[in-house]
C-alpha cells in the first residue's frame, strides 16, 4: 500500500483593495476577536509540513471554538470601514493575505507597519524603527496548516527590509495558541502587560468639581507640553510623529485640568503644582466593540434600566447604551498627572471626556490602555465588565547581531523604574 502526501499551496501576497475587500470582510466576520483585537486563535501546528487529517482537525477546532464561546461574557473587537485603518497612518505599511489551494481561497490576513518610536533609557539611538504586526486572522476552517506561520514570516521579512530593528505583537493571556506560535516558533518575548480600562457612557453628565478648571490646548502647545512630560529617555514607544498624532482629525483635543486659583495662561506656559493632561481619540469611525455571551437576566436588567431612565430622567439613573450590539469608543491617550491633586484632576478630565462622548450617539465607552504600574491607572474611572488585564505585548529583536541592540532591555522581566509606556491609539 502506497500512501501519497499532497502538499497544498499556501500563497502570501499583498492585499488588493478592489479585489480582496469582500473576502477579507467575510474572514473578519468569521473570526472571533478578543479584546486586544489581534492574533485571534491562529492554531498553527509545531510542524508546518503536516497537512494530513485536515477534515478531522477542522472538526476538532470547530468544537473547541464553540466550547470557548460558551464560557461567559467577552468584549469583542470588530474592524469596520477601511481595513487598513490601523496601519494607514504609518508611511510604511502593508496588508498581506494568504490564499489556499488551487482555488486560491482567502484563508488568512495580517497587517504590519513600521514606525519610529522612542526606545527609552540612555541609548545611543533614542529613537528606533519598530514593526507592529496587527490583526492576524486565520479562517476557522483552515487552522493548523501553517498559514499563520507563513503570514508572520512574510510580514517580518517585509518589515526587516524597511529597516525595522524590533517587531511587536499583541494578544491575550488566554490565547495559548497565539502565544505558543510567537514565543515558541518566532522567538518573541512578553515584555509589557497594559491594562484596558473602560467606562460606559451614561445617559447623564458626570460631575466635574467646581474647583477644577478644564481647558483645551491647541496642537502646537500640546506637542510642547508632551515633549516636557514624556521625554524619550523615560518613555517607551513614544511616536516620533507625536505632533502629527495630536493634530490628527481623529484626535478630538488635548485637555488639561488645574485647580482654581492657578492662572490659565501661566499654566499653559509653565508646570503648575498639580495638574492632569490627556488626549482623546475618536475610534468610532473604524472600530466597533460588542459584548457577547451575556446572560439573559443581565440583558433584561440593563434594558429595563434604560426604559426607566427614559421615563424618569430626573432620577439620573446610570443607564448605559445597548452594549450587546456593535458600539464605538473614545480612547484616552497620553495620560499624565502630577502633584497632590493630580489623581482628582485626572478623574475630572476623564469625566470631561465622558461628557464629550455623550454628544456622539455612536460612542458607548470611554477607555484607555495603561500600564498597570503607571500611577494614572488607579485614577481612571472603570467599569469591571469593560476592563481587562489579559493583554500581552510581545517583542522580538529582528537584528540580534546588531551591536546597538546588544544591551536591549525591552525583554527584561519588568520595565525599569520610572519608564512609562505610551500606547498609540492609532494601533488599537
């Protein structure tokens, strides 16, 4: 008896908007995406060459996926509109798709961009080129076939060719398959654990104490303020194009809070004894969230609360929009505070951002990605169901032989004291 093994062709190429958009949108719909929005259930085998038993593996994968979907509430991320939205801002970006078999069926996708960011610490080069690998998807019916491996390998090559010295990716702690692929096969190392902190947009305004004054900085002053508050030697991943981010059409503003008695003009020119600052990014145009797996009782309770609030608005009940349908979010970034009143002032700024979000019917959540060791994390209002500490950022040195990277501390077990992590809302 002769057993023949047929090697199925997997072809990776660049995305064609006109040709590939419908197939990519269908692939996104079929893939369950966790809170990080990335690297969802890739399920690659350790041995790429083993393509036998495809039907049985597909069946097992389907059962596992269904079982996972029944394990309770989760916050899912869905891309809408422009599929390149998360990487388009970078001058160098790409979207790769994987085709399977002779019929060239679309079975996988990954996005990547290369940007210049601060490295932190006393480095010879304060800024380096870093690759971001985003939105890896593999069709549930074609997992464990080496497709994710082919996509990641080609994305790394593309980024390395454009001068990237490091590559990063994000996943969740519970996504064992994704972590195994990147930390095992590709040699990535976990290095940061930002915490996603979300708060629903209530139907009513949140209070800002009378003793707190909130004013908006124009982009030029905001860039100068952040240059002082976030020096590159003390900040990881601060984008070199920070002024462009602050003046971007989706940045709704940079806001500062100070206590009464401090002159506004003087505060803009100098650092007051206590202050807080943050910027607001509107992600509702290209990103939607959705809570899935909620029990019927919770759904009914929140619906009843909304109905009661509509009938009796004077009660100021904390009713929230329907979070079980797709909704948008405002992302807070660049959060900083100082002085004894800093935490209270930062909470006032978060309330101000909430009140701004109330004016946008598409926005149901105000959220921030912050390192848990950042003092700002404790001052940001949160709702447990919209918050998560499962995100894992991993990093890899793409040029290990380069002597400039020999003393790299990005892969240290914990960040050096005093170093801040900047989370760019454009890559969320």
